[in-house]
């Protein structure tokens, strides 16, 4: 089984050189239009990265978990502003490091440079496959894609299937595919009636993973790419 890649050298550098901060549930870490002057490492908790679509529907592009890196990750491009928002889904502990300090480290140390380039390439692949699934297979296929990614990120193998071991509301699932809660309600009901999944105490168990893969014409991407973060 392919091991999930983590930029451990980069993570350790941020831990040793950044500043620890606490963020309460629902608080914003950065907002649309803020200057991209910091990079963040998530130590505990979960963070939504989202953007508002022209029709007014919020699209969550990432659900981040422990040791996720986010913020001003486009390096060596001068002053910019964020076109997304980062919001704490639960109480979070973060480490923040100034972008210029991080850039100096990546530029000066070959091992950091190599690790960062691999991380950026994975991020690009994750983003492009998410967009593909959103565009090519409709909202039903996009939901199937999100559920597959959630099994890879939070999945716990059970006798009857794969438990997604985090509680997501239907509204949050809707934001992950850029649609309404009512649409997700209907799709989940259809999937439950067809025996694809079950829901108990707000946690989803995927009973027929191969059927989800069929719905969105799954290409069996590398486990490092098929993630929700």
C-alpha cells in the first residue's frame, strides 16, 4: 500500500520557527482580500478553505486536518491577496510563520526545496482532479468523489464497509460540492436506498465503494492525490 506523503522536514521547520496560535470554532484564520504574508501549519482541529461562487454558493475546496499546510503557499511571487477564506471548523491549534522567512528556508536548503516541490505538485494534482470531478460528472458524481476522498482521509475499515470517522452535516457536504443542502439530502437518500451507504449518528459508512467509483468514473488515482484536504 502506498504510504501517504508528508513534508516532514518542512513541518518540523515550521514547528521550530513559527508562532503558536489558537483559533476558536467558526473564527476566520484569514479572509478574502487579506495579504498573503503568512503560512500556517494545522497542529490540531479541522479547517475549511472556501471561496464564494458568482451565484452566491459557497464552495469548500479543502477540508484540512492535522499537519496540513495552507495560507500563502504560492512562493516567490511578491505581494498578493487571498482569493479564498480559511475558517476553523472546530477549535484549532495552528503554527504561523512569516512567508518571507519560509521562502528564505526553501530557497537556501536543497532538501527543503525538493520536499516543497513534491508537496506543491501533489497539491496541483489534488486540485485538478477535484475540479474534473465537479465539472464532468455533475453534482451526483461530485458527491461520489467527495465521499471517496473522505474514505481515504478519514476512513476506518469495518466489517460492513468503510466508516468515514468524522461528522459532517449535509450543509457541509453541500459546500464541498458547491450545491444546496436540499440536493445533498436527496442524493444521500438515493444512495442509502440503493445500499451504497448507511448513516448513523451523523457518520457515514460506505457499503459499496466500487459503486461510488463507478458513478464518477474513478481513475484509481494515487492515494496521495485522492484526498479531501
